[in-house]
C-alpha cells in the first residue's frame, strides 16, 4: 500500500475503509489482488446498479471499440448518441408521458447540477435557491453551495451563499411542517428571504442518511412551486435508474419536476456520464453556453442503451420489488430487535440503519471495519456518519444478498458488544 500513501493525495476517502488493492469484479463481487472476495453493498456509491462487468453491456462496448467507431465526439452528432437518445425516449420518457429535452452536460453528477442551477437562474432571472437540510449534490462550488454537510462545505475555501436551507420532511426537524414554513417565508414581507429561482431536492436523501420524503409532502411541494412560480429540480443522481423501485424516484408521488439531473448508473457500466432533463420551454441556452470537453462519452452511450434493454429483458423492476421486500423484512426482524434505539428506513434497494440512538460515535466505523474483515463492503452516511447504508447492485443474487445482510448483522452485534466491553460473539453467517 506504500505507493498510494506516498504518491496519492490525502483527499482519497473510500479506500481508507478498505485497505486492499482490488483487481477484478463480477456482478456483486469484488476481488482483491491477493484473491480475497467481497460482497459489494457499495456499488460505486450508486454508479453500478447493474453490477460489475455485466456481460451484455461489455459485449456491446467491445463490439463498438473493435469497429473503430467514434470514441470522442464533443457534442457532435454520432450514431452512439443517436441510438441512446432514441432508446431513452422510447423506453423511459414516452411511456411516462414525460416531455423533456436532454442536455449532455459533462461526465459527473456535479456537472449536471451546475447546469441545472445555471439554467434555473437564467430562466427565472433570480439568483436564490432553496435546498434541503441533509442534502448532498456534489463537490464543485455550485453543487457544494446547495449541499448541507458542514465538513464538505468547509473544503470550499470561501463563503457559499445564495442558498436558503429548509428542513427536510424527515430527520431532526421531522415534526415540522416544512411546506407551511416555506409558505411563510415566501408570503411574509419581513422574512428577509427572496423568492428563489428553484428548489432542488432528493426525494430520498442518500448521503444525508437515507431519509425518504413522504408522497404527500412531495405533492405539496410541487403545488407550492407552481403557486409561487418556482422551478422544481429533482436530483436523481444516486436514487434514480430503478434504485427506489421505479426508474425515477419521483414517480411514486405522480409529480413531474421541471428539471431532473441524472448521473452515476445512467451509463450502466460505471462510465462517466450525466444528463439534465429539461422541460422544453426552459431550454433557453445559447449554443455553447454550458459545455464541456467530455460531455459526449460514446462508450457510455453504448452501455447506457444496453442498460435500458437489460431493464426489460431481466425484468429488473420486478427483481427490485422482490429484493426490497427481502431487505425490509431482514431489517425489521433481524436488525431492529438488536437495540430499541436502532432505526431503519429506506425503499427499493437503498436502506439505512441509523445507529445515532446508541450514543457512540465509533459504532459505525467499527461495523464497517468488521464487515470488511468478513467479506462485505459497505459504507456510512448521514449526520456524523451514524447511518449504515445498504446499496447493493440491483442485480445481486438473493444468496449473496442474504449473506451480506447476515455479515452486517453479526458485525453490528460484534461492534455493540465490543462497545459494552463484553465481546464474546462467535462469527457466523448462518443466522436465517
């Protein structure tokens, strides 16, 4: 590991929890250089919904490469982009009666968020943005300004202004009527807060600790935006592409955002790609007004189209429903009874185990460490990293899903017992 510590920047983060050199991966399994295998409950932080090296996508990309097709095309018209746009419109937008223009903004989710913020401000001719406490939208200055994590914001090196943070539907302010609060702000001549150009939300806050917005709250938010001439931006970067059970996370509320940002698993294979979906009347960009050298990742277009085909061919939506039920039942029956203070929440295939009630800042790191030692890669999220986040590939087999959940349970038991100073649990993955 010396070469990484000697040469690579201190900014590295995920690797600090998993101190091995990874070499291969297939499906939901990662393999280290020395041959150990690990069940993946991280899935590239949501970038690998279809698992590692899916054979169908891999073949499509290999065929493309060996045919000497365009590999870099800026925003030129290419056959790869044409095929993806047609497939996305036919399989995703049209069946849902969603009338969106597609903007290819750059390789990362933060690029898409920056574009969405710029366009909202340009269209409404207002500078303010409402964001939600517990939000995470990226690490560039614009996206960081609407992310609430204090430690992340501290890395900016300057004041991040122009944003008003509103309590989320659930969390520390869960009993507060946040819709009514925004009504007061917008109607009170003495609130001191100007009407924003847009409100940006994650319907499920992933990095914020797997906080799930209520359906009725989302509908009221859409109504508030309509009544006050405010754009609604939905960040589906981590919880889109079937992660919550439907392709878009907002579908369950039967609402239509004005702007949607997608990245991570939209490329299917973990390749850099992001989209901004825009209501046609909002598309007032001048040519080149927001661009980027790598906004046309041709291989990502190929893999993304293949991913849309996989969703249909493998009946992935039904798979997610089955696995959602499994995870929910496991958490309710096996995890919550461990301690009355433990909370579980989530939907689809993103779930969180909130350990903040245990009043021990070292529990989550101990769980993650023990999970890794027993062959499971998992991460934490939320305030003070007190939430264990379950985020496996959507394609994970039930056997490995079961094994991973059992490893998690045993590691949690081990960490709690160790914290109590009475660690005497023998490790086993044959609990259920």
